[in-house]
């Protein structure tokens, strides 16, 4: 029975290929993978084993450089996003503070306008007239607390002067000239004094009732 030469050659060739593959497999198995190999991008069309030995270092360097560039781009995007969020937060806080300041200023101006415009100026005022003016300026729920303080400070005498300290007016502002922030007529106009006193209690204590609670605990405010 004759043998086919071509078939014999194919078997020999296959055996040779298998042998070479086994030898290379053993050689690769005995060589621990380096950190650089682990960094090589998965799915790269060029396998490191297919690259000539002299060019493998360059291929690895290129892969690492590409990886570093990708990481740098990602880090830059994260930093840019964080900066944008911080800027938006700061702008929102600044806008809120500005709105609050504008609202407080508008309220103070409204009270000052009421003090100077809604109450006819007189040469003198009785305690009852001063109290009537206060009821129109001070919120209803806060009036009694405001009245308690004024009773203790001046007994509703808008011309009261403390001989020791020089504190002046219904709420005994010290110095009295502080009340000029509401009106130049602070010496003789109860409405100006009441408006300033209400603003002072709101800003420093939160409300006339909070100011009265402090007064009860300390004997002053």
C-alpha cells in the first residue's frame, strides 16, 4: 500500500508547528508577566508576542503613554466639573445673600417712610399718642414686649435722657444719634425713635419679644 507524500509532509509540518508552539508556550509560562504587560490595553490589534523583540519596549511605552493620556483627560474633566459646581454654588449663595440684604433694606426704608410720612409731626406728644403711633409700627404680636421695654427704659417719654450715660429717647439709644439712621428728627419725633428701636431689637435679638426675654434676664438690652 503506497503512502501519500503530500499527506506525510502535512503531518510533519503540523507536528513541527505544534512542537514550536509547545516550546514557546513553555518559555512564556516560565516567564512571569511584567507590570508593563499587565498595563497593555486589552483588545489591541497588535499582540506583544507578534512584535519583534527589539520593538516590544517601544510598543509598551506607546501603550502606557496612551493610558496616561486617557487618565489625564478623565482627571481634567472631573476637576473641571467640580470647579463648575463650586462656582454655581457660590453664585447661588451670593444671590441669596443679596436678596436677603435687599429685602431687609426695603423693609427698613418702608418703616422709615411710615415713620416720617404717615404720622403728622407735632410740637409735643402725650404718652397715649406715642403708644398709638407704636401700635401702628410694631407688629401686633410683638407690641406688648416692645411696650414692656419702653416702660422700663423711658415710661414712654420720647424726650427722656439718662443723666449718667446720655442714653436718649423711648428706647434709650446710646448714643441717641444712632437713631439718625432712620430720620434727622430723632430728637423730637416718636415715630423715628420707635422705628429705630424696632429695627434694633429685630437685628440684635430677633424680635422685641426676644429682646424682652434678654432684658428680663439681664436688666438691660
